[in-house]
């Protein structure tokens, strides 16, 4: 079967390869891949900056934002033939650490977890894949191809859970949230904020185009410029860019007793000047909490499935703005100015 593969840490090594059928060892549920979303992590892997091949292998099958249709499932599995499904990305470490032991693999303590399409386990960007029933999540069939947004939504569902848990250290009744970055992660974080009844603000550098429209149509407010000028002192900031200056601005300008949740992975190598004393002082005197958030466990996938199921289909459809056939996968990587989420269609639905 065909699969998009890459030699991790080797730029320009991606190719459409002929690979063996999915190994039985991956699980008894056989899934036909419909589409896979491309995100910043994939771009990093393709650029040679990130990623790990499975042990003893040179190439990794890419793809972790999946949508597929079940071809075969054993009796008693929570999914059956024909179901639309998404595969969970991370697997617990083999030790397992105390968090993986209770299936909170998103908080793995020893770093020995694996991630499909990212770290030591083939991804979903192949014509078919196999998976164990516990790691497959059912998608509302009325979402159709939009189910491909479930994995990135799981990442923000986890971020919101962290915000709640950290905020809940004291009386917590947030009213306002600022999301930094109007990419797919930022827009999906904003969607959940709106679904929670919050006054949602999104800041991005694009002054016009599809991003401001998507934010307005969600019932949220769009800003450009700096946090200090646009919307200072929100109860919550969900940082979705990883841009160092914005990360520092978020920590400086969140409201008293507020929570900043960092979800963007920075590339590193950027040195910014900061008045650490002033930052420390305001964080201490205002009880500011800053929390990092990565990945998602099954509870977050389920929360994400529920959030997408109640979202406006027309709005979600505008997020998935470009669909590229597998044979033309290179086109998915040439970012266009109005791209939000580009997907590779493997077996068109
Ligand atoms: C994925 C996460 C993963 C993270 C780090 C993100 O793009 O959505 O599931 O944990 O990359 O590898």
C-alpha cells in the first residue's frame, strides 16, 4: 500500500513509498484512511527538525491528525465496520510511569511514550492502518470529513481542562479569554471558549482575510497588534503561537489570578530581553499561573468529539480550506496565505 514516509531528522527525505500492509501487532481494528491533516509538527518533521523512526527502521510513516473508516473490527469492540474514527496519537511508555499506568499518557513522566506519525510508531498517512480498540475514537457521522479536526481539537480540549484545574485552585468563574494566534489550534480553542459562554478574543497578525472572518462568525472579537493594546487583563490566555514575545506578553498581561496556558511549541534560538524582576513581581503579586500543555488522553478526545458534534458545520468546513490528493502531497506543504487546515485525502470519502 502507499504511505507518505520520511527519514526523521533528514530534510527533504519525504516520499510516497510502497510499504507492507499494516502489521497485525498494531491491533485487530483495520481502518481505511480517508484524510490526514497537516500541522506544524509535520512541517517540523519534514524539515528534518523533529521525529523518530520506529526502532530498527530508517523511515517513519507520517500523519497523526487522522480520519478513517473501519474496515474490520473484532466482536465486542467499541467500533464496527463502517464507523468513522480517529486514532489516538500517543501510547503509554512500556515501564509504565505512574501517569501512563493510569492512562494519562499525555503527562508521561519518563519520555518513553511513543506517538503515531511522530515518535517511534508509524502514523496514519497510509492507505490503511491497524489499531487496538482502546485507541480508536468514534466520530459523529454527520461531521463527515470534518472529523479530521478531532485530533487538534483534543489538544485544545486538554488545554481547557488544564485551565479549569489550575484556575480551580481558588474561586474560579472566568468571563474572558484571549487566544493568541488564529491558526487551527487558536480557532478551535476559541470555539470551545464560545461554547463555554465566555467573551472570547483572538489576536493574530493577519489584518484581513479568512481568519478575522472566522473569528467574527464565531461571535468572538478579532484583534491585531499587542496584547496590551488589544485586550489586556483577560481571565485566561491560551497561547497558540509559541512566539517568544507573545508568550512573555501573555504572562505579563493576563488578569490578576489569571491562567496562561501555553500550547505552542517554540523553535528555540530566539533571545528576547525581559525585565525578569518586574515579571516575577507581577506574577507573584497577582497569583498568575502559567501552565504548559501538550498532547491529549482519551478523555480529551471524547471532549473534542462532543465539541465538534455541536459546532456549526459551515464554520468548521471553512477551517478545512484545502484538500490535496495523496499523490500530490507536496502541494499540502506549500502554505498559501489563507490556509487554515490543509488535509491530504488518502481514500476520498
Ligand atoms: C500533536 C501531539 C503531540 C505533539 C508533540 C502535536 O502536533 O498534536 O499529539 O504530542 O505534537 O509531539
